[in-house]
């Protein structure tokens, strides 16, 4: 297969599923012999991670005040690398990265990846960014693709869904050598229910905390974990303290050992209520055979089929969420069936190899144009 040069642009400075996907995809493509360059801002978390992964990087400002400088720097990078593809990811870098690439006047193809299900406003600028600038739009799930077609009247032939792939070698129960209970000085028999996500408001931590209150009346022996960092850390911590639950809900912060966390959980809960693509945490849990309860959202329903690969609960309903958690904890046979079916679906559609295969197929299709 042909080896391509690919530039990824990312204006975001945070660290979440979107940035993890860029890093994971880029690393895997580089291992296959493709030349990948990540262009992001100096203060971005992605820059640091990309350097550690031995990926080629370039820094650039995507601030509005630096628009002209940004355009000129992008033009310089395009002349330097002469990429086959430029893949843009956030709004800021998509419009200026797309325009700079079009102005470059080469055979470089532009791909706009849409990671979130947040509705795209119907206006001339967004229509231009999605319809006119890119040669192809990639979504991280079919629900996002359908949304763009129905709500924004986009040409279905221009949009392709390529779900995020998870490294099945890294996220494997076979590699687990420790239990987080030991670190937390908990009994081996302690039941653990947890959330693993970036700490953002729409991830639904407040509803998880409320569900924990309900559950402690039924299952007082359960401990709850909240894993991750993000802008809502202080709000979440304050909420836990105000409810006097700091001995029951443990905030573990950012962790690199997510496979060990997931392997230790009796149930993973993902009560988000907006903006989701297909959350990588759910795919990781599927790979680890960890039982899942998640919100009844269209993108999530692609992977969590109620009663088949996990359980679904209505968003923002703490009481029902608590009931679902208690029900799943007490039904060992159901947990086993759900995790086996989830693992089977993961292997069929959501491995890293599958994502890279679909990405290379897309490149091949665009390269022939």
C-alpha cells in the first residue's frame, strides 16, 4: 500500500477523547510507514503527548488575533511537507487550515473530522467549512453522520463514519497485574462502581454523585471512584464534600493506568447527557469486559445496546441510574452475558486495526481522485 504524508491540525489545548484519537491514529499510521505531522498550539496537551510518542510536530497559534500569521505559517508547512492529506479537527483550525490548504493549490486533499454530536449551527460559515472546504468529512460514529445529513442537509456521499479504534493489546484483561483496591487499601471483596472521563459538566458527574447517595442506602458496602481531570474538578469535589460523601466517593484524578482501573470496577457508569460521539471509555470497557451502564443517547446506543452489550438509563435521572447499578451488581449472570456480547461487538467493529484499515481505505479512495 502507498505511504502517505498526513498533517493533523488541532486547535484544542485540552486532553480528552478527541485528542486521544488523533494521537492514537497518528502513532498507528506512523508504525505502518506513513509520515505524520501534528500541528497544534504550544500550550496544548497533545503537543507534549505527541513528542513522547516520537511523532513529528509543529507549533502554531490558532488564536483569532494571529490569523494572518497562522495562515502564513500553515502555508510554510504545506510547502515544507507537501502532504497528501490535511486532517482538521476543531472549528478554529478547520476553517483556516482548510483555506490555507486550498490556497496551496496542490493535490492535497482535506479531511474534516467531526468528533462530537453537538449540533452544527446552520449558517453560511459552517456550510462552507463542511461542504466546500473539505474533500471528505469523517465522523466518529454513525449517529453524528446521520445528524449532519438530516440537520445540515449535507451530501451523504461526502461523509463517512470511522469509529475510534481501541488498542486491544493495551486494553486487555490478560495484561492486568494489579487491583486498584490494594492501592486504595480496600478489601479484595469491596464492590467498586466508577466513572472514567474528562471532568466536564455534560459528562453527568452530578447525577452519578446523586445516584451514589441513593445506592448507599441499599448497598452501603460499595465504594465509588471518579477518575479523570478537567475543568469541573473543583465543582465535583465541592459537591462530594457538601454531601459528606468523601469517604465513599474517591476522586483519583488523571490516571495513565486506565486498563487497571477498568479491570477493578464491578460496574462502569457513563451518565453523560450531551455532546458525545462514541465515548472511548465505553469501548475500552468493552475490550476489558467491564459491565457498563450508560445514558440513553443516540451515539452511545451504537455500542451499548440495552440488555445486550450493557444497560441504558435516561439522562439526568439519578434514581433510575442507581436502580440500574444495583440491579446489575446483583445479577452476576446478566453481567457475564453483557460483557461477552460487548466484547464480541468490540472485536468486530472497534479495534485499532479496524480504524486504521478504514482510514487507509479512505486515503486510497481520495488519492485516486
